[in-house]
């Protein structure tokens, strides 16, 4: 009996397509937001529309507004449904090593040469990519199974200079929690713990009173 081994591209594609994303009918939503940083608490409102554009209302402090907007944008950009072909048609994939946790390394060639991923249990558990002039490495430690794909629950991220390999900034640890609103899973809490020069910074974003927008009339 011959056992056919999946190609690296097939293995990676299956994990890519197993990510939870919002469908094309996603109407957008509004939410109240509470941002906690050190001892400071700020409240406001977030709107993410059907085109997945984010807006922050009711926040005067520009730095705080920027921090909240950055997270709202991150939330939306990772739920965009793009086909494997749209994202990776100019890349090639080959197998690297398998680590002690049975995560299989996927080496990328072609347009995104230098990038790499790891796949375990049909989920991408490591992302190592060059984006906007920096190399970002994200390890995922646990995930939520929505029944319609997985969402990362705990993970970290660290940035390096692509030329020198020097670390930029501190390592950040994330905890994400979700709730189902209508037919969609939406982030309701994100905690980010970052150690910078021996000091632990903790940011917490809490999204409550999440309501889907009414779909636009056809």
C-alpha cells in the first residue's frame, strides 16, 4: 500500500484555509471600548464597517486613539477572507524540519523567499515574515476552535531588523478572547504584555456591547 505524502504547499494550504475569517456578508459592527494602560483607563467607541475600515470615536488623547485604532485595524485585517491563490500564488513551499512538538516547518520561496511558517494539527503555529521593512516572528501557543476555523488565543510576537538581525523593541505576549455575535466571532478582549528595559507594560483592550451593523440595502 502506497501512502501519499502531502506536498508542503497542500499541508500549508489546508492550515491557511482552516483560519477563521468573516464571510463576504459581514456587515461590520460597533462596540464600546475600554483601554487600560498602566493605571490609566480610557473609554470610547469603535466602528468597523462592512469594508473592514475602523473608526474610533469619543477618545480625545491622540496616542490612546492611535493605540485603539491600531488594534481595531489588526482585528479587521486578520478576518479578511482572501483565497490561497490571492495571497500565495507567487510563492513556492518546501518542507523544513519537524520540531519536538511535531510542528512542521514550511520554507517559502518565490516572491516571499525568506519567509517561513510552522504547521501543527492543521493550524499555522509559527509565522516568520518580512513586513514593511521588519521581520516579525509570531509563535501561537493555544487557539480557539470556532467550528468554522481556528482563532489564536495565546501567542507572542517579536520584531527584528532584516539586515542586522537585531531585535527591535520588546517581546510581546498576547491573550485574545472572543464572543459570538450573530453569526460571527468577534474579539471582546485583548491583553498585551510587553517587557521593555526590564519593565513590564500591560495593555488591555475590552470590547463590550458589540452590535452588528444593519447590512446596506441592496
